[in-house]
């Protein structure tokens, strides 16, 4: 995903009310940026750190900027939770993920039972439901999810197990928007129920793909698949 317009550089003053952040731009102007990440953003918040924003020219929006990334330990961390869904959709559509190739039809936001999944793909042989999660938290060498309790995330896993029971392909993709990690694991200390359900889902045939993304101020693209540990 290449950013269509040049991003705006600044430094983080503070994040507040979950969806807002004050940022000082290079010209000294202080602006309010929308933060799409509803989690705690643990391990990717640092006051005074460099950030990049997208300028949004929309009179209907209260904020004119969207926060895209922050620089932590000399590397960029993507915090826009809308980015992973688009990355995976484009990658599946363009046959860029080895284990998710061969689908002639790819669509975003498809409902199954009482859940809505981020990507649906199909061909003459099978149907595949894909849920995508943004991962930004780091603990030692691990990328971990979630960074806050997520009942919605647990529900998606439960529904994916039902998808699998009905003979369809069920896939969970974790897009890790940072490069300073080498493994993926659920954050069982933060949400033990999610970690337990993820292990159960995997044991019942739900496929897991933690993919590390390469984040720069010019583009964000999917990189390599990381190993994972569920214990």
C-alpha cells in the first residue's frame, strides 16, 4: 500500500480519549489527529516521538489528520488499524500470500452467521473467510495481541470455528506493523480468554498467519510470515 499523498511529519504530544492525539508539526503548529486504534497502544506510545499523519480534506470530519505511524526504537510502528484489512485484501486479490492463492473472487466485509469478516475469497472448490487483526504491541522479541481485552475478537474466533465445522476454510491473519519482533504469541496476561479461544480455534482447524509488515513513511507492505507460540 503506497500512500497517495506525502505524509505530514510531527512529534507526539499526547494521546487521549482513545481516538485523539495532539501532535506538534514541524512548523510548530499543534493539531489534533484521529487515532483509529482503540486498544491501549501499549509499547508504541512515547511522548515526543516522531510521528507521521495523513492530511484529510473532508469538511465532514472534525479532525483534519489521521495518525498513521510512530517511531519507536529507531523503527516505524504502524498504528492505523484500517491499514491491515486493506493490505490483506489486496494481497489475496493479487495472489501475494502463498497459502492464500488461487481465489478468483475476493470481497471485503462479508457476513457469516452473526459476525462480519474482513475478507471473503472463493473459487470453484472452496470458500474462505478471513479475519484480520492489527498487531502493534511488542514484549521482548514477541509481537502480541491483544493489547486490551477484546470480546469482539473472541467472538470472531468462535465464529471461525463454526465456519470450519461447516466445511469452509477459516483463516486468522495478524498483521504485525513493526519489524523489531521475530515471533507472535497471544497476550494471555492481558486477555486470557482470547488466548484460550485462539488455541482452541487453532486445534479445531482455524489457520493462523502472523505476517510482519514493513512500515515506512512512503508505503506499508506485507513481509515475512512469523512463527507463533500459543502456550
